[in-house]
């Protein structure tokens, strides 16, 4: 969640409420379960870590001053590192989706290229798992079954990445054609 908030701030400084709305919109129905206070706790932690700064913005007459959060240089570096990360040991599909949304919104990276990098990593892991499965003696029980589960999970994740690539390629086509 912290990295997604940082990436959304890379586009422009924002109020906590605005960030929460953008995260909920990006996650669709999954965002409905997001605790409203979670964004503010996350922003406080990011500020304490020196990744964001908080400034007071003058509000409308009927609203008190509001806090506006912006990235620090360290926050910008962390966003760049997060976007370049291709780890997939325990995939968090919602976080990866937010990475694509935030990268596109702030024009930090091409979502299709992020998907391609993830695909390369998954294919490498799939080859390793398949080799390990082939090396297991027939009827070895638990280890062979576990490896089969890993292979099936990686294949499912690859199909999901293909769907992500199709969707983001269509978005790119609409932007170029529009």
C-alpha cells in the first residue's frame, strides 16, 4: 500500500482524501473494503520515513486548512525502485494492478512494459519449477504435488498477465487514436 500511495503522489501532490478516492477507484470493488483511516496512517508512516512531506494548504472558507502531501527525493527513488521490481514470490494482484494504474497515471512507466518484465520473471520461475518437477521421481508424493501446484499457479498468473497486457494495450491504442 505504501508504494502505491507514493506512486500516486508522483503524479502530483494530493490531500489524503483525494488519494483514498483514487485508490478506491483503481481497485474497484476490492477498494470498498479499504479502511478510510488506512491512507492517513500510511501517509504518517511515509512522512516519518522521510518519503513524503506535508504542507498546509489553504482551504475553502467552510473547510479548515488541509494537509497536502508531496514526494521527497527519497520518495521519488523508492517509486522508481518499486516500478522496476519484478518479484513474484507471493503475488499481490491488487498491488500489481495499482502499480500499473499509478505508473500510467503519473506517466512514470509504460504499464505494458511492466507487465512484460513480470512475464519474463514468471516464465523464468515456471521453467525452474517444471525442471524440478521433472526431476522428482514418479510417485514421490508431497514434493511432486507441491511442484505441480507451483506450476499451475505460475501458469494462471501468466494468463492473468496476458489479460493485463491486452487491457493496457487497448488503453494505449485509445490514447494514441484519441
